[in-house]
């Protein structure tokens, strides 16, 4: 099969890889659509020493697995867990000590014609949700994880720093809470997507220092961290939603003095994400900037790394 293979920080299109065999408890999924995200780009830069097929945002069709799923469109949670470790037993499977992670840790990913995942990870896509839209299930779920970790009230002042792919989804999901929300970024055209939905936006100079209860950092760069930190009132919460390829330095003493809660956030709940997409309460279609066939995957990555580009999709075709 064809796939995009990462090794030694170099991406290549391979056509000689075998179609994977699904082990017991897993399904074989034919990929029909996949999205390039910032984590894929950071892996390319070497933020984690991964070798294998990249990609974890996908929609596919089950070819081997439970009868009720055969031929159905599915999306998949990316953490394949053991079910036996302390985290699995305590209901925190995304931190399973023995997990593999689709396209990120010890498991080949979705930029390929086929992948395998545990059956329990798969979620059927409602018929009303277009395939392009369903490809955003994983990042929408990641955005919703914020509300699993922090109670967001209508009275809260919330800042989202970053107008990229994830920042756009974080902003839309937080707006549903009715909080007093502000989104800041560097690109007026991207901010316009949110302004059109009635979400207040601005550039960095729109941020008032020590005025926000919660700030969410979605840029993955030190400048974004500084903006998010200085915006917080004492005993505020700083939530990090991005991975960083390099080292991040900050004034730890100020976190202590102001009693700031610092929270990392990544994977989230798929069922509510699919429901929001089915109800049209999160609009992802304006975020799609380009589509490429898998055979042009290297060009797709080059496009995804250009300044100002949001979501680039790989279209493998063959939808049911």
C-alpha cells in the first residue's frame, strides 16, 4: 500500500508497505480522508522521536471487524490502551502506561491506504455528517477536553491565544459555554472566521494584563505563552493545548506568587464531538484550505507548513 513514512525527520512517500493485518480485537480500516495537524508538523521537526506512518485525524471504512461495522464510515480515538495498568483501571486510559498512539507513538497512522485500531476505539459517523467534516472529530474532541478539565462558567473571562486550526476549534467550543470570550491571533483573515460567528477577536494588544480567569494557549510558541500568562489574574488557570518542538522557558516564580494553575491538555471525548458536528454547532468547513491525493502527500505537507494555511486534507477516495 501507499503511505507517508517518517524516518530521521524526513518524510517520504512509500508504495511498498504491506497492508496491515488486524490483531485480535482490532479492525482493519480503509482510510478515505485524513487531516494534517500541527502535531504532524511538529513530529516532522523532531519534537518526538517517531518512525513510521504519520497521521491521526481520519475517516475510514471498516473492511475487517465486527459485522455491524463492516462497510460503515468510522472515526477513531488515537490511544490504543492495555486496559490493565493503573491509569486504565482508574478510568484514565489516555494515560495508559502501555499505550500506543496512532501515528505518534509505536503505531502506524492514518496517512496510508489502511490502518488498524482496536474496535473499542471506533465511532460510526452519522450519515448526516459529510466525510470532510467528520475528519475534524479528533481535534474537536481535543478542544472539548478543556471543558472536561476545567469548569467554564458564563461569568468567566476566557482568553484563547492562537487563530490556527486548533485555536479556531477551541474558540468555537468555548463560545458554546456563554463565557466572556476573547480570541487573539496574528491573522485578520483567520480571526474573521470567528468574528463571523459573533466571537470577539483581536490582535495581541487587545489583551488586558491580569484580567482573565482562564487563558488557553494554542500557538505552540513562546510568544503565545507569554501573552496567555500575563493575561491571567491571580489564581487564574493557564491551559496549554499545543505541543512545543523546542524548550519553553518562563518565570516559574510568578506562577507561585500568583498561584497560577498550569494544565496540559490533549485528547478528548469523541461522542460529544461527533454530536456537535452533526448538529452544526461547530463549523469546520471554512478551515479547509486544500485537498490533495495521497500520492501528492509531500506537496500537501509543504502546503500545510505555509504561513496562513489552516487545514490540509488528504483525499484517498472510495467512500461508501
